[in-house]
């Protein structure tokens, strides 16, 4: 059974840091590019960052310099490390295998004092 299970998320103060994790199972994890998306109510889902099967990365402009995407193909893990968070980063974050349309369950990130 194909599954993406997320962990992490929560409430953090502005300027704080948070790391999201996503473990994949039921498919050849190392063979696929992985992506983090986020969505806030009333806004379209937006891509945050992606990492190819060989570790090449791409970031949305708002994520550059603050967010780091990484993967561990031995553990089938995908990570998103976020620093210098602002209230505008508040959203539900999803890990995804875009080419297979597999999605994690979502992790709420709330940045508030």
C-alpha cells in the first residue's frame, strides 16, 4: 500500500524554526522527485520546495534562504527544515510525489506570538 506519513508541524513563534518530516512506503522512494506544498484557506496551493531523486533542489522565492528540503533515500524520509518563520508561513504543509499524485495527510504549521 502506497503511503506518505507526515510528522512535525505545530505552533511556533515568529522567528522560530520547525522541521517537517515525511516517510514514504509502498513505492520505490529513491526513484522519485518529492515536493513540499502548502495551502492556506482562500489561497491556491503553492509549491514550497522540491528535491529530485539525485538530490537536486528547487525552492519557491519565499522559501529561498529560509527553508531547506532534504531526503534520506535509505530511510525513505523527506524533510523540510524551516527557519525565520513569519506569520505568512502559516499553512497546512503537504509532502507529495507529484508524478504519482501521492500526498501526505498534511501538517498544520502556525506561526503566531
